[in-house]
């Protein structure tokens, strides 16, 4: 069996004006646990990795660099979102709202069999949570 040259994992990376607050909020809202937090030498975060189940995200502090990433507030809108697969979206719905998430789409059942919702984190990033697992087909 040949190894594919195409990567097999997708790891979202986000920038935050206050990455330490984001790490705390993501833990309270969804259960993310930090696995690596690298200080930037000025009290900020140069790079962080957070785990949720068998998945991970990366984040760091907002800065001007070659990537040109800005916060949703600075961009005047959102250009992407993160989708979390969860078996119990009702529990995460309560948890996210308790953590202060701004509701974008209330908890509902989709026509394709998922139970999901979408919220914004304190800096405006979109987080959708649902039972649907993209790419779960056989082929």
C-alpha cells in the first residue's frame, strides 16, 4: 500500500488579541486542554496547542506578519469557522452559553441528521458544534 503525499490531518490555527484569555475560554466553553503554551518573551503567547478528544488546534497572539491574519473584529467579519464534532451537543450548548458564548445559531436538528449550534467566542471566531462527522463516508 503506497503512502499518499497528501496530508491526513487538518489542524486549525487561530490568532487572538488575548491568547491566554482565549485558552481559558476555550477550556470553559468546550473542554479544550492546553498541551503546549510557548511564551513570546513579553508575557504573551507565541504558540499554543490545545487538545479536544483526539483533535487539536493551534493558536497564538495577533501580530503583523507575512500571514496577514487579523481578528474577526479587525476584519469586519469572519472568513472561516471551526466545526467541533460532539456526541452530546446539548451539554456543550449549555457549557458554551455558560462561558459567555454569543449565540449565532440556536441548537437545532438539521435535515441531514445532525444536532448542532453555532456561537462566537469573545474575539468573534465562529465555532459550530454538531453530531455530524464530515468525511465519515466509506470509499
